[in-house]
């Protein structure tokens, strides 16, 4: 199958691309490189052992996206492209709605015109807002508490309405919890431009001396050690989840289908740093800081639907996440 990955050069896109290639699919990457490095594509090609088709454009360029769908005989699209920092979304809501909602509308228009109606959407557990119960299943109410989460929730509604209006659409809506780790080769991993918003790359860069200490945002949460708990999932498990979702849709599963992708097990910030210290072999400086706006105490996924319907379940541990993230960071430092 020919698969277009919007945001294909980014963290999630690049790892999913390599798993798709290994599964025998042909991938086409589309990226504007606003938060990705072109060198990531070079490293991805080394892993794949082949040149990859790359289209450098913004997903909001409907005409160019449509042309790419036609020229490459695309059968399905995995839509990763978008802005994703919760804190930044409070400061730049217009940019978030333009990129995340506007970008999806542009993509859908291109797909309709090119007659491509199989889509996997990169959503987020942030659509749930403050958990009313744990673990969170797909029936939990949708009450996002930040602009980023609201953009994801709006796109989900657009996609559900689209599938309801035209029964030929096949859409998998994947709600990620907290992706972490890197490819076992260390060639690709999470490498954001500027200061990282996510815990793992920040801890990695602190361990390598790039930052003086890890800021722990909030130590007074109602959790066992006072720090926030998240359901971290290895990025390779997440990539496998996309292949499982694609296989599910290609069995002619029409309609709109939502799945949580997580592990069902939460770890606190203190637990993550301790696991990272074990992977690195030395202490990592840390400092307690006030809570961030828009953060919640605990998130943990109920993944029983993905297990039952997709036949998918996360296999890798927190130790694997820390060790692969550190391997990627170490190779990044050497290069």
C-alpha cells in the first residue's frame, strides 16, 4: 500500500514510517519542517536502506497535497502534522487552530478531491481533560482544558461528522497518551527544536549537560510522591499501533473508530527520572518548580479496546524508553 504521512519527518511520523516500511508498505513523507530536522530524513533513509519520497510543504496547501495524493497513488493517509505543546497553545491559540484544525480541513478537502478516504488521525488523551475516573476509556467525556486539546477535540468531531455523512470513509482516531523513547538503533528519536516541552528529551539533554537541571513542575499533586503521573508509551509501540490500525481499516472497516494508545500503567516524574538515572549511570540534577497551567495530576489509559479490536498491546517497558532515549541522545551529541 502507498501511505502518505503528514508530519512524516517528525518524532512520531519517522518511527511509524520505518515500521510501515518493514511491514512492506511504500511511504511518502510530507512535512514543512517547522519542528523537524531534514537530517532526520537522511537518518531514516539509512535505517530503511532506501531513498524515501519527500514532499516539503505545509498540509494547508490543499492543491499541492491533492497533487501528492494523485501522483503517488496514495491509498491511505496518516495525519501527524500539527502543533503539540500544551503551554504554547495558551500563548498562541490562533496558530494552533490554524495548524491543527485548518490543516485537517485542508487535508480532508485534498483527500475528497483525490478520492482517498482512508485516514488515521493523530489525536491525544488531552481531549479528556481532567479525568473523572481512572483508567480512562474511550467513553470518557470530552472536556479538554487547554487550546491544544480543544483543537484535537474539534478535529475528532469533524472526522466523525465526515464519516457519518459519507459511509465510504474509513477513519481510525488514535488518542495517544505520552510517547517516549527512540528507535533501538539510536538513529531517530525525539529531537525538538529549542527547549523541549516533553519530559524525556528534557531529561536526556540535562543528563548530557545541555541544561543544568530538570525542572519538576509541581510536587504537591495528590499522587504517592506528589509529582504528576503519566502513561508513557514507547514510540515503537505507538508506531506498531498505527500499523495495527491501518490493517484494521484495510479490512474494510468503514466509519469512525476511536482507540486509546497507552500502556495502562502510569509513572510519576520522580519515577521517570530515577529510571533515567539508572540508564545513564549517574544522578541527574533536578529542581522543584510550580505547576504548569493546564497540567493534571494523573493520566492513565484503559487500552482494552485496542487489545480486543486491533490485537495490539504495548510491549516495551519504562526501562526500554529510558535506554533508547539515552542512546539517541548520546549519538546526537557525537554527531
